[in-house]
C-alpha cells in the first residue's frame, strides 16, 4: 500500500516535471556558473551542482527518465519473452528445446555484463541502454511463461476448448495468457525496481545517459568526487534512486499478496 | 446425559466462522451421541457441517472458527474444556481420525515402517515392542504380507493400501473412537467395499466406536448401524440405518433418498428437492429446511425444531415428521 | 441406418521409458475396444480407475491420437480428417467433464464461455449472439442475470449447467459425458440427470455416459459396456446386463454397490476374498485371471474375446467360449 503511494507520488512528479521544477531550464542542463556549489537553501532546497544548476530541478526532471526507461525496458522484455515462453511451453518438443537453449545461453551471462557488452557494440546512449537491458531481461519472462503454460495446458478447460475446435493460437491468447499473466505481472513490477538500478548503474559507468541529461545515475557518478565537500548533489539523486526502487519493491510485494488466492478467506462444511 | 452405553456425547454445539462476507453459522445446536462399539454414520451434502463437526470433536478447527457454545463429552470429560497439552494426549490415543485422502496423511519421504514407529513412540509405547506391534497392526488391517509393505514408500502403494495404512496408524494406540471422514470417497467401488468391510471387522475385534462421515448414502447403508442426517449445520434425523432409510421421518432425508436413481425407471424424472442449499451466512430462520419443505407451516419458520423421538428408535427435528406409511 | 458412433478396434499404448531413451515396456491403456452407438440413445461405459475409460474418451474426442483403430462419426473416420474438415466434424461430438469448475475458464463469464463455440465456428452473426446465449441458458435452467457471473461465483450445479449449455450450442449429435455428476451433491445430481433426459428427449441427441457409478448407469443408459484393463468385458442393453451379469468382474462390481435397504451381506465375503492381488495378469491369458473367483486352467493361456451370452449381450469370458464370438459389436436396439 505504501508502495503505491510513493510510486503515485513519483509518477505524478514525472508527468508534471517541467511544471514542478523551479528552474526547468537548468534542470534540463542549462549551466548557471555563478551559482556553483550553493548548499541547500530555501531557493535551492537540494542545492546546486558543479555547473550551478538547481539540483532539485534536475532530480525532478530526472524522474521522467528513470521511470520511462524502467517501464520501457520491462515492457519490451515482457513483449519479447512472454510469447516465446508460451510457444515453448504449449508445443513442447523441438520448438521447446530450441527456445529454451537460446534462453539458457542468455541466462548464463551475468546480466549486467551482457548489457555492457551489448552496449559496447551499440555505442553508449540512453536508447541503446534501454535496448540492451531489454535484451538481457527477456529470458526471465520466457522461463516464467513456459512454466505457467506447461501447467495450464493440461487444464480441463483447455481440453474443453480443443474439443470445441478452438485453434491453438486462440487457446493461447484466450485461455493460457490471461491465466498465466499474474506471475509475469508480479515479476515485472519487482523488476521495475531492478531496472531502475541497472539503468542507473549503466549511466553511472558512462554507458547510458550522457551529459547533460539529468539522469540520476549520471548525477551520482559526476558528483562522486565532490561527495566530501559538496555532499548534496550526489546524495539527493542517490536517495531518489533508493526511494523509487524500494517503492516498486513494496508495490510488487503488495501485488503478489492481493493476487494470491491463498490469502483469501473461506470455509466449507 | 452420558449413560453406560454412550461413549461420546456432543451437546449443543455451536460453531461460527469469521469470513470476509460475514459470520458463517456453520453449526447450530448439534447434538450427537455415539454408543460404545457402534458404527454411527454422519451423512450430509455440501455445507451440512459434517466434516467440521468431526474436527470440532478434536478441537481442530481452522483459525477463523470459534466454538461459541457446547460440550463434547468423552466418557464425561469435556474435550472442549481441555488445554492443548491434554488434547494432544487424547488425539491419536483415545480419539483418532482418518481423512479422505490417504496420500496427504502419509509423508511421502518416509517408509511405512518409520511412520508407524513414529506414531507409536510418540504415544510412549515401549520401543522393544514397536516392530511386532506394527506388524500386528498391518495384519489387523488386512495385509497378509506385512513385511513387504513396511519397507515401501507411500507412492509405491495403491490408494486402497494407503488408506489401510492410514487406518493402521490411526488404530495403533487402540483408540476408543475412530473418526473416518469420507475414507472411501477417493477409492474405487470394489476397494471401497473392502475398506468398509474392514472397518466392521475392526469394530468387531477391538470394540472401538466408529464415526463414519460420508455424503454417499450407499456407504452409510453398507457399514453403519445407526445414521445421523445433517442439513445446513444441524442434525435433522437419527436412527438405525435400516429404519431411517426404509422409512425416513424428516422430509430432507426423504427427499435425499428419493433423488437417488436406484430404483427409478429409465426415462422417468427423478424427484428433486425444490430449491437449493441455503447460505450459512444468512441462514433461514427457524428450521433451516423450511423454505424447501412442502410441509412447512408457520411455526417452522419461527422456531427451530429440536431433536425429539418420533418412532421407537428414531429422533427427528421436525414439527411435521413424515408418517409411518410407505 | 448409420450408427451415430462406431469405435473399431481402438488401441492406445503408452510407452514406459526409463531415462530418456530406454523403452522398458508399454501400458496398454486401451487395448482393442469396439462398440457402436445408435442415434438418440445413451450408451453407458463403466469401469474403475485405470480401466482406460478416460483414455478412450480422449481418443474419441481427438484430444490424443490413438495407436490404432478407427472412430467413425456418422460413418466418417475422424482420424483421417484434417484442418477445416476436422474443425467442422468437431461440431458433431461435444463433451461435458467431471469437475465443472475445472472445465470452465475461471477468467471468463458464463456468457463468454457459452459463446466460445459459437464464435469459433462463426455460427451466429454478432447481433444475434446475445439472444442465442440467453436461449441456451434458459434451456439449461439458468437465468439471464447469471450470464455475467464467473465460475467461482456459481455453484457446482450451476457450473455444470453452463458446461451443458456450451456443449449444446453447436447442436451436436453426440455428447460425451465423463462422470458429469460424480462431484455433485445427490440432490443436484438428480436435477442434472433430469435436465439431460429432457434435452435428449427434445433434441434427439445421443450420449456416451462414462461413470463408475453403476446405479446412475442403470437408471440412465440404454446400453452398457463394462471396461477392465483396457478391454470391454461385457456389453449389452443395460437392463439385461444388470439382470444377468455374466462376466465375473461385472458380478464383482455389482456386489460392491449397496442396495439401500440392507446392510452389507454376502457380498462382503466375495469382496474380501480378493483383498490383495499380488500376481500380475498372465501374458497370454485372461487379464482378470488373478482376481477371478471362477477361473479355470485354460484362462491362463487363452485371452477371451467377446462371446455371445444371449442375443445382443456379450461377455469376454471363457465360460461362454462355446458360443459365437464377436469381433466388434453393434448392440441391437
């Protein structure tokens, strides 16, 4: 429940970022040299950075990036991974073998390393970072979907549909997918939190967002060396990353509890 | 009250469940008397409360349930008033229970031998005697070659065999009362007949009483001396099985027996009880069967009828019990 | 007159494998089953767990492929059909399963469940769809307001009615019912059986009724086949089979079901005599040999086919081996 509140807050901020940021231009990157390194004050609650830009505005605008990147990455991963898992699970045999071997290959790499390799090939940048992350993430959803499909395809209502004459395609879309989607959604929301962290990590090492983007990971990275003297400008973006990651985690937990029928009441004579 | 004949008396048992949709009145004024050495059947459909009655006897009801009234007297001792420690001594030793699914009462990773030994040692039987007692128990439940069975794992045995082992475990401490909750529902017809014959043999050999719970009237007919019929949380009729089934006094029992296709002619319509089983969250007032009963009058909807004697051996909870005819 | 359904020497073997490659044996789930169903009649199939009736049902419904044999619906072998022809043929044979809650998609409303066959075969234009659904629901005794309910919001009996409405939507000629009332209360069972009888009377369709409950089969079916370990061991008009059970297995089954006016009697002795079966059936002999109270020497070496006990009534027992035998049967109405 908490999670939803925090997320809602962040989403709101992200949507209305340009309106909320007190210094939108600086938020986007416009330098303001005379204001360098101002500590937190009433005018600049989060202080200013090494180029004099208002950190609060930067953080607010950065929320747009973090959220949209996280959502895009996970949605893409789900779109790629789920159908593959459903096909593998439903048809079995050679199709299953081929798909799962490919999945295994991807999964055998440490994910961030794989993302870095892909990015190195594609070249740094936010869009490429999103693509690489999606490409490292899809196998997890294939695995989940395949397991779900294998157990669902034996269900009586699937047999009933075959007897009616429903084609395999429609059985997958109408019966298997809706009943298998819950674990995927739960995993997806929990992964949102990891996606934010992964993307921040990539930007931190310089392969993701590039200056002057107000991306949080990038801000932490550039601010690192100033942590002792001008602590505010790596710290606040860092806190933002932390807060949103926790929020998505709580949300995922809550979602799982609501969707799990075992936590519901019942009794029969 | 508990006479010399009675082993277990359930008096005035009232059980409520807390649910999302409201308070479920699962058991209302349940009264049951089990005599020594008898096999009493408890029959009812979904929502009748028969399984929950069995669990209440052993005070094994789920978290959200509460017994708000009533006593369960085992030879005068009120089980509901005992604490957990006392109850643990009674469960398994004086009152035992066997459930519908044998594979869930047997642990799949232990051999039969170790599971039976566990049962015996937890109730302080001498270790030296354990092996011979185990073999004796297995013979008692019909295994001609017990040593073969001892080293097996549950999944290597058929459903009927698993259920017999579950019975052996339940009997290991010579309980005075064995509760069998739908013990044959998951079994084939032939195996079912074997298990029911076995229950009778056990009763004859040990003198234990058996409370046999089932929704299947045929099972009750085959194995029980007396039967208690439950509907929507109360007992509506009690009596010797043959008499109750030949000449039921309560209209629900009558309806149930008529709905069976046993003697009906092919193509003819089976008589059906009007209406459906009521919700127990908002049960009907007075007699819970009255909305479905063709003989209901005003008092039936006002006040719940109590179990009263009607024919020489039968008790019925009805203001207008069916006549002696038919 | 063409039989509605003809099953000819149907076989389904499952391979038992140890590890990935080694084939260590075969389970003959269905081992040469033949029978036929005339139109508008009810054919009952009885047997205990493991007799093969469920596998047989799945073969007839083409959910699994048989190893051998034919199944003809109105004269056409359904295993030779492909693609669009197969899809069309499915309209003739529909099914109702044992557990109504599991045979309905928990995420679909009753209306959508009933509509699925109609949509799949494009039978009705969209505009008329809703009316057709309501009409079907009325036929099975459901109200319009239940069309928006989900399976978990309906009772077992109501769910089974939804399943029946779904099965009727394509106007099939034959409905295969696999233990349709076994998981329902007695009073609900009576309602559903009445409904099925009425539907058969009005639309003249045939039923293949699979059940382990002989008293229901006695009431409901015109013909009866008893299955044991993948074979039919007795076959004939159901009242004749009940009056004169000829195969020892049929006699055993009948002795195990109660007559509700008495407690268990002589049947007790017969049943407990077969308490533990440790032998496996002989390679070339009768499968029932280990449990048969009247077995003979020749039963160890000869596998009986269906012999005629009387006209239209057959049993696979060597007690009758001096009678004419049947290769596949068409019970005479």
